[in-house]
C-alpha cells in the first residue's frame, strides 16, 4: 500500500471523480490529447481539494473514524479500487458522449477516445502538478524552519509561503511566460514579412499597394496581403448578381507608420484617394490579433451590395489573438479607437444625403476591440448605421450587460433585449428577431450556442450557466450537464479551436454572416434564386 502512503486517499478519490466527470461532453468535440490534459487537470483539482479537506479536518481537531489498522487498510484498498473502476467505466462511455456532440455538428462518430493516451497524458499532467506542489511545500518548510529559530513559528510559516509564491511567480511569469511570448513574437513577426507565392503586388494603380498607392505592398503584412488579394472581383460579383463594381479594400499594416494615429490617417488618405466615400457602404473592420479578417464576413457584404462597398482595417499586432491579448491588449484598443475616430470625424462632416452608410465589424478579439473603439456619447448626435460583432469573447462588456438583463423568457444563447429596438442576436440558423421595430442605429451579435469563446466564464466554476437551461441551443448536446469546477475546466479545454467544423463553435460560416448582414443592412432586390447562387459562390472561398 505504498500508493496510499505517498498520496492522499481522499485526494485520489475526489481526483478520480473529477477525472471521470471531465469525460462527459461540453460545447465542442475534444481531441485525445486535449481530453488527456483536461482529465489530468481535473484530477489535480480533485486531489488538491481532497488534501485540503483532510488537512482542515485535522486542523479543526475533529475525531477520526473509529477504525482499527486492518479496517483502515481495507477501506483504503476499497477506495483505490473504486477510483480505478470509476475511471474505467467513464473512459468506456467517453466515445458515446463525444459522439453526442459530433452528431449535432454533422461530424463522423468515433469508436473510442484513446483511453491509454488519455490516461498517460492525464498521469503526466497530474505528476507534473504534484511535483510542483511538493517543491512548493518543501520551500515553505525550509524557509519557515530556518526562520522559526528567530521569529514566531506562524510568522515564519507565513514568510515561507510568501517566499514560495514569489519564487514560483517569478519563474513562471517572469521567466517562462516572457521567454515564450518573446520567442512567439519573433516567429510571427518574421512570418508577417514573408510575401507568399501568389500574393503579388497589384498592377492596377487604383489598388492598395499599386503604383499610385500610399501604402507599399510589403508594409501591409501577410494577412493584409491576403485580405487585399483574395476577395471577389467585379467579374465574380457580376456572375452572381448580374451587375456590380470592384469592391474597395484598404489595409494598413504595422510597418506603414509608427503610431496607431498615423496609420489611421494613412487609411483615411487611401480611402479618399480611392473615392471610397462615394460607395453605398463603408465598413470599418477590426481584425483579430495577427491582422486576420474573416473572408466570409467581408465577402458576403460585398456580394450583397454588388461591390458597392469600401472596407478599411489597420493592423495592431503580429501575434495570434490569445498572445496579442496577453502581451498588451491596450495597444489594440488604441489602434481601434484611432481608426474609428479619424474615419468617423471625416464621415460626420460629409453631406448626410450622399455619404455612405457606416458599419463596424469585428470577430472574436476584433469584436472586443471594435466595441472599445467608440463611446455611445461620441456618436449620439450623429450615429453610425450599425455594428456586427461575431463571437464576442468571454462576455464582453455590452454583450454581458445585455445578456444578463435580457427580456424574460428568452434564452441566454439567443436573448432579446428591450424588444430588439437596438440590439438583436442571431446564429447560423437565423434569429435577429424583435418585438419592436429595429431602429436606425443597430447592433447585431452573431454567436453560436456552441461557441466556448463567447460563453466561457470563471463563474461557471461554482455556478450553473444560464445557457444550460431548457430550451438549449440546437448545437448543444443534451448530455451536457453542469458539474462544479469540471464544467469550467471543460470550457477552458474547448478554447482549443481546432476540432469544431465550420458553422459551429468559434468558426463562423459565410452563410451565417450572410444572414447577419441581410438582417442588419436590409439589402434590396435579392431573389431566392440569386441568394442560392450567392451561398454556393461564398463556399468556394477559403475560410482562412
């Protein structure tokens, strides 16, 4: 029974329970490695709770269970057998639970979840945390024992705790995290400079990066070059709609100017050079961290308005969104605010009868930054026409306020707010409904009920989410149940975005954007047959 001497039996039992519950479904399917990491982390949480409860019991000097040595030995063996049995049974059920999610998303079922891989990864994760915990404890004891000769024992123990926390924090945050972010930054900055084959500078002088452009082709960055090159041509639009014009796209990369304000003025100058303010629609788009703009979002709007659209964006980072958020999210806010302020102030002074309708767009981190780009009191006298925010992350400010104060009887995954006069919600199946007429200034949220980026919250550690109440979203498994701690960890694991197919989770489809733009902007003169051709055409474009 060396295992029971080395490890806490209560910790192992609670760890096994949380391990087992982690195998139940969440919002998106999980890969074997992610499931292993989730199971190991859940086991660790359960083990720590068990150790703490055992310590608390002894600290309060509560009586032990009156058992002799032989009975205790049998009880420990039964507990360990129960741990193994529970884990095996739930591993066997794991494939069924994963398939309940995959079926809703039109994915092929799996025959198993790789129990040996899951178990091995979970064991490695647990042992890593356990060794870190042992090291933490040794530091506390070593420091406190040394200081106890000179100061009171409890003060020495508290000092040891502070020293251990400071040492671990300095290593994890000050060394490992900074070194990782620095390395990733170098890699992605170099990637941003590479001009991919097929993304050559345009020859036409009226194109961004062309002969007469204020922006060099190299300065717009990798994602900027994709955005400027891979959209629909006038021929593509005429093929679907019968008539059309060449859409205008402007993208200002980080290398184009030193400050966000300078880049914003460059964007304005390029828009003016291209006569963008003579178009019907002007779109200020805020990209994700590395400068990526979802092609489905912009392409669908350009087709709906037969090319009579000008879109503008500025880059604020080389890094993917999670790393851009960790490094300095304030720079992204500054960039978004600068672009909106410069464009809006010019647009505001144009004749109301001839100026374009002005919309904002952002996906994920881009939605969060787009929301932060303006204050409502700045536009109250002359409001823009509307915004489309897709997949707003982690309950962004406006989203959380509206969702928490939604109209009674409407679900958290598709709420209504004050009858839908200003704000409406939709998903890949439709929505955007309201009891009241939609006013001139409109806010539309596009979100999937299965999007963990939208619905993750640390509150779910101890509280059941509202979006799990009935009725549930059509892409949320009926086998998903709330468990304290575990559900929050499952959603944290779901933030790995590589599994869910298009139109589920955090992957938004051209069809979903098409529905959103149609509701938000109400484009005229589209027959059902033309919309069918448009949907088919949009699906031919790459999604990244």
